[in-house]
């Protein structure tokens, strides 16, 4: 295992902390019912700094003049390993993942009292988990109890996520390579869905086709619950039932991306169940596609976070007027927010280890500027529910088109470009000449 990228990240974090002790636990296992647990997923911050995938593990990072990093993890356990599989144990974990020290997780509380003695600050994800908050207060009180022995307790608690979020926002070469692969696998899954869909099949069957493609390429899981929404279901933004039959003449909206080695892809495509867009469906589709092209065109170094959203909104507002969904001028529709009846979400979010990844969107009250190495989604849509004054031939058309975009020195790279997107590409992929 090449653990250099993780030791470098720990060093960078310690340098930015300057002093104090950071404590970063991984995620707990979550019971599903009785003896069954949900599939385990590590905490993203913890994994970003360690590469260590086992539950019941905590990273402690001491910054300052004598920096060191310590892993607390499960001990070897021959009997448990028969049931649950291999676990490293502190010694092998330390060697394999390049920690200065490693200890059994059972020693955490006792050792924290020593590690926090005479330290100025505790860097911690305060507020994320009340059990950990209580535990941290216990450590601080234990150190304070030593005051008459001349020991000082940390006087400040800092949120370690502030520094980590900024680090995670700019992706390294290794992270980009993994995200590119996650994007390729997810693009293949959307191609498969296009080829497998036909009237009479069910949303869950197509969900299974997508999962099949994720897993057969080694992706560990979907990065989020797949949305496979036929017909009017596409107008429910977080539809995840995926239980309905697919009807001739309807569209199918699929929002699905895999997680590969801790990194997410996030793709939406909307295509006709029978392989051919109707005239009305095509009109709305072309509008959303043009909005997406305008938004992607606005992704470049130095642009503001909000520029792609504004670019998409202009095209959508004009399109909604042309389609008879809104009336008046583009500026009027934008100012009144009338477009929100049909487009009620933003045009994207950061993407990385988490599908809605970490990182501030504003700095000192201003939308932040895009920088090379940032990855964001660009995902305009249009969702037309039946309603008074809404042209009836457009009812229940729900369309979103979503790609994952890396900011580069030259502008941007669409990581998910292998997922067919134009009407012609999609109809050709679906086998309709
Ligand atoms: N799939 C979640 C999103 O598009 O934000
Ligand atoms: Mn998204
Ligand atoms: Mn999505």
C-alpha cells in the first residue's frame, strides 16, 4: 500500500493547525435489524487522512514542535476474524498505513488525557455527534482535574473540518484519476440503462441494470440512492421508490452514480422509454440541454460559483417563455422567480468523497471563485407538474441533465462525457436509427 498521499495530507493538516491536537473518528457501524448491519461506509474525513477502512478507529494528530500521528483501532481477534474477516490490529495498521504509533481503540480515553495535557487546543468535529461531544468533554475534564499537578488543559476547541474542507475541495491528481474512473463506470451504467429500457419493464429493473454495471466494474456501491423515475415520477426531485412500471410514451429520468474507492460520480440522464422523444419532450429537453451547455461554458478558473447557475437560468427563463410556461421578459421572469415553479433547485454542488461534497460556496459573503482542481456538478432541469395555465401537452414532463465537471487550467473537463446526452446520441444508443 502506498500510504504517502495520506501521510502528506496529515502533515499538511498539522502544519495548518500549527499547534494542538486533532481527533478524527471514523463512522460507526449502523445496525439494520438484530444481527444485521447496513453496509459499512467509513467517514470521509477519516479516510481522506488515513486510507484505513475498518470501523472503530480514530486518528489523533498532534501538531506543533513534536508532531505525531496516532491510530487507535480494533485489536487482532482470531475468533471475530473467523466471523467477520481480517482486521489489521494496531501493529500491522501502523506499518501498512504509516502511522507514528497505533494502539487498541480501548485505550483512547486513557491516552487522550495524556495527549491533551499542556496542549492549547482540541481540533474536533464538535456538534456532529453528541456521543463524541460528550466524550471530548470527558477528556477535557480529566485533564482539568490535573491542574494542581501543574498541567494545563486546552483552552480552545476548534472545528477541524474548517481546514479539512478546504483541503478536500481541491482534488489531487490521484483523486481526479479515481473520480474519472467513477465517472466512466457511471456513464457506462447510464448507457446500459438506455439499452435495457422498454415499455413494460419496471423502474427497479433498470435500477438493477445500473447496479450491475457499477459492481461489475468494481465500484463498491451507489454514491447515493439511485433515482429511476418514469413519467410523472420525474417531477418528484428525490423519488427513490423506483417501483412503477414504465410506459410507452413516457420519459425516464435516471439520477445515479457509483462510489469508487471513496469517490462519487453523480449523473442524470432523461430519455424516452420507447427510444424516441415526442415533439413536446424534445422541446423541453433541448431547452435544458442548452441551459446545461451555457452553464458548463461558464465553468472556468476565476469565474464565480454562481456564474454557471446564472447562465443556466437565463436560458431556462427564455425557454420557459417560448414554451408558454412563463410570460413576460427574461429579466422579469428571473427577477420575480416565476421560473421556480418549474426549476426549484440550484445548478450544482461540489463533488468528491461525498456526493454533496464539502467546501464553502461563499467567502466573506461573496460567491467563491472557481479554481483548478475543483469538481462540481452542472445539473439544470425542468419539472412541469399539471396546473392551471400550464400547457397541457407539457404536463408531467420532468427533465434533468447532470454532468460532473473538473475545473482545469484550460477551462473545464466534463468527466462524465461518455454518457450519451444529445437527442441524436441517445436515440442512437437506444437502437432507434
Ligand atoms: N444525486 C443528487 C444530486 O444530484 O444532487
Ligand atoms: Mn447532483
Ligand atoms: Mn444527481
